[in-house]
C-alpha cells in the first residue's frame, strides 16, 4: 500500500467504501456519517493508490458549490496538480459539455443556446400569447414545471401529451408542443434537454456512447436518492460496460419527489445492478445520542427503506424539548426567550436555526425576532415582506393611501396584466412628465390617454385601474378594515388567479403567503383598533428598515427543505401540528406520509446538541383561526426521549459545540466555521494578526498543517453554511476601522 495515510482516519465501513473500487457499489450514508469524506478519499485512492488518471474518473453532484469543494479536497489529499482535470461537476454541466462536443448528432449546432429560467419563461409566455390563452389565469412558470416533469420522465410525443393532459389539461400539451418547436427554431435547449438529448443521442448512436464508456473508467454519484429517471438512465447507459458505478445516498433523506426525484433509483439499486455491493455508513459524527435515537425512532415507521441504525459514541445529550403554547404569538415569544437565554449563556446566534414546513409560517417568527432586536437571516428564500406577491399588495395599499406615489403605481400598473405594455407605459409617463401631471391623473382621464396616443386595451386597462383606486380610496376613507380592503383589491384585480394554475407548487405557496398577509392585517388592527392604513404602512416601513440593518447574520430561518445539508448546535422546529407537518396537501399528492416523515427526520438530524419541537392549541393562519392537534410525528418519538420544556430545566448550553468523534479536522476557533481555500482546501481560522492591508489569517488545513495567509488575497469562502454570508470580509482599508 503506497498511501496508507488516505485510510488511517476512516472508520471500517468508510475504509471499505473507499477501497471497493471495482463493480457497482451502493453506499448508504446516514445523516452526519461523513459521506463527503468517503467520496473525496475514494477519488484520491483511485488517483494516488491505483494510478488512475483523474480525467478517467467522472463524478456528479447536485450543486456547483459541492463540486468545487470536493475538487479542492481531492487536490489537497492527492497533492497533485493534475487533479484539476478531474471531471467532477453537476449532471447538467457534464451534459452541456457532451452536447457541445457532439451537437450535430443531437440536432443542434455547436453554438446552441442554453435557456435559463428567465429565457424559458419568456418563451412560454410567448407560446401562451400565440395560442390565445389568458396570461392572467395561465402562469408560464406553472406550465414549465409540468413540462419539466414530462422531460424528467423521458416522455416524448404522444406520451408527453397524454401525461400533460392527464396531469393538468389539454392546453398544457398544446403549449408543450409549441414550446419545443420554438426551442428548435432558435437552436436552443432548456436545462432538462441537456440530459434528455444526451440520453437520446446515446440510445440512437451506440458508437458515441462507446467513446464515453471508454473515456470514463469509474463513475461516482453523490446524493443518489435525489436522482430522477433521466439521470438514472444516463448513469445506466454510461456504466453498463464496466459496471464501476459507485452511488452514495440515503433513502431517509429523499425529500424532493415534487421536483422529480425518484427514491426507487436507490431502493431498487440491487435489482438494477444485481452484482452490486452495499455498504452502510451508520456512525454519526454530528448529533447527540438522544437526537439520533429520536430520529431513528420516527423514521423506522417508514416502509420505503433499505434499513440502517444511526449511532454515536459521543455524549448522550439533552432530551428533545417540547413547547406547547396557547397561540402562535406565545409560541414565537417562548422561542425568542429561549434564544435570548442561550445567547446570553454564550451560544452564538449563528448556531441557532428555526425550521418551518411552509414559507408562509415565517412571518410570525420574523416579527418576534425583530421585536426582540435579534438579528436573523432567511436562508434559501426571501424575508416575508420581500416576497413579490407581498410587495405587490403593499404597493397597492401605498397607492390607495397616496395616489401620487408613482413608484408604487408603476409596480402594479400592469400586475395583473391589463394590456399596458412597456411602450404604452412609456407614453403615459412621458406625457405626465411633460404636462406636470401625477401618473394617477394621466391614467384616469381618457382625454389625457388620447393625447398621449394610448388607445385600445392599454387605455381600457389604465382607466379601469384608476377607477378601482378611487373605489378603494373611498372604502379606506370610510374606515373599512384593512383585511376587507385587501380582499377587495384581490377580488377586483383577480390577482390570485393571475398567479397561474392553483395546483402548481409556486402558485400554492404564493397564495398561502397572501392569506397569511391578510391575516396579519387583522392582527395589526386587533392590537391597535384605532390604527388606519397610514399607520400600518408606517409600521411596515420601519420593519423594512430594521431588516436591512440585520441582514446577513444571526439566527437562521428556513423551510426544512432548505435545511438539508446544513447543521446547527440548536434547532427549533415550529408548528409541528396536524395538517402542517406532515403537510396535508403533500400527503394527499404523495398518497402517504413517508416523504413528510423523511422531512421531519432531516429536520431532527440537522441539530448537533439540542432540538426544540413546538406546537400550539390555536393558530391564526391564512386569516382564519384554527385549533390544531399536535403532529403524529411527536407521538412517534420514543417517550423517554421527549420532555416538556415546562418539566425540566436544561437551558444552559454554553458556547462549545459537540466534540467531533470523526477524524480531526483542525482546531476550532471562536467562529467555528470552516472556510474553503482554493489551494489548501477546507481550513479553520486559528487566529487573526495585524490590521488593515497587513491583516493575516493563521489557518490549519485538514491534515493539521498550519499556514499564514494574507487576508486580502485569501479569498476564503464559507463551507459550513449554504451561504456566502459567513465568509470573512476583505480587510478594512483603514487601520482604525472595526476589525472582523
């Protein structure tokens, strides 16, 4: 053995996964079991120990960020410059490169265009217009989601039309046909085409497939449980000759079926590849034993499993803490009280996260944190009041409060669409400027519109909007409750219908946010019955200012879906209630609660040291008061592990994270975050020296070696969080500025 150091810090199953290089291999990697370490060490083993050229190893990940991190780790492990040639990238990146090389065989030119999401939406909107469909009720993004699913299933022609007609309606199938024609006419592909066209090319032209089979001796796939049907077929075709396919995944973390992921790819791996070997990584290096026992107790209820039991030789830890509140306001207040206590006891706010099942729930916790002056950030999404549908409704309210607010009016003048295109709008704005008119005056007078040379649908739409604004202003003057005012705006404009197919995930999420917003108006006036529209808009303006001050640090708020891949010392999972978690709509669509249970399992296993689960006796949600029952998931946690927060005093937690039982990764610092260096790979900052342009970082890499880096040129990027926010800033330009 030439490089025993590649194995010395691995546990026995990890070593086996690294050194089992020939034939199909399924690595079932439980949460926190060191799968990234296994993947990178396996590649390094192939290169350094077996002498395989890096460009003969093809690895796939699901994000470019993960690919860059893994590539840097492999380079450090091998300490070989040629690892830059390692083809480790996303499925889409691999396929884009293949299509560029063999475009003529896929019916494309070498200069074909890859349409991004904005381009795709523009093409589909044009298709909707061409077929004479109503863009107010048919959302381009919703149609594209359905088309994407058809492509992931590798459906074409009549199969795709049948699927789209059954899943939605006939017009979806017609739009799909026209959309595909438009792409072909423009020598363009969308992201789904990248995979689909490569698979079709390989199926039709075995000689091209043979060339790629000869090139890649070893295939490696990360997050295999998230692959869809076309990705599976791509891998099957490429690996069929040698069979050296290693896939790493966890069926208990398969939570993306709604975007095409197929759990059977992992569950039936042994059927697809009968000679496959299975290795289980079950030792967890992240969470306390009690957290693992709770998570294992819940996930054991699922039937779609290959089976594993997570364990740890770390500390036993705290019980799972249950918060039973009377209302969502009490729930939020108690959570904030806990956060403040933990922070004052030395736990950094960055080590605390609040998880919720659906986006619209975030508002109440954002408000509570803001009122307590606790900085926070929303990970993987927008703050509640920054979401497009909420900003649109606020803009409408601003116009009602002050019709001369041209900025607000410009935001909603064609939302929903009223036929006021950019050309017509430009004419109206120019006419108003030249004649010193308020914009609302220009759109509310037919003579003005005629003088501005605006006619037809654009003129009708402008007059209609001005009339609606006047109607809403009269209602506001008569002290109509804010909730009823917004409902009138929604009804008169048809705003919700304009969001598209109400069955699409995007439209449903936006409608939930709107209903939560309407409910928040009622809450505002209950707290201050004499408050009017002006008072409300002022309060929102102040909230927005506070949010900007807090942006980028503090407590992390996110949906559970966005939490996958992250970890924190303390996790609060809120609204663990019947119909919310598990989500009733998801259960209906999926036919069972198994994916929702996997989502709950993911939430629990993000925590290193402590988990809080909260629920309420009453909850005002989407403008209506509900009396929810606790989630069934609470009853599935073994009883000795779940304790009411009112029955036990466990608040002190201290600043130190659980000591890792995995191979040492370098000393922890006050920040405790790891950063990625382009050459050294993952490093931990040990100390900071000097100030200003002379500022330096003393760092330790994963091998234990220490290095000194000039801060200005270090270009360190955070890898412990799914955000760039934790990266150390460039050093200040003046020595007297506040140091990092």
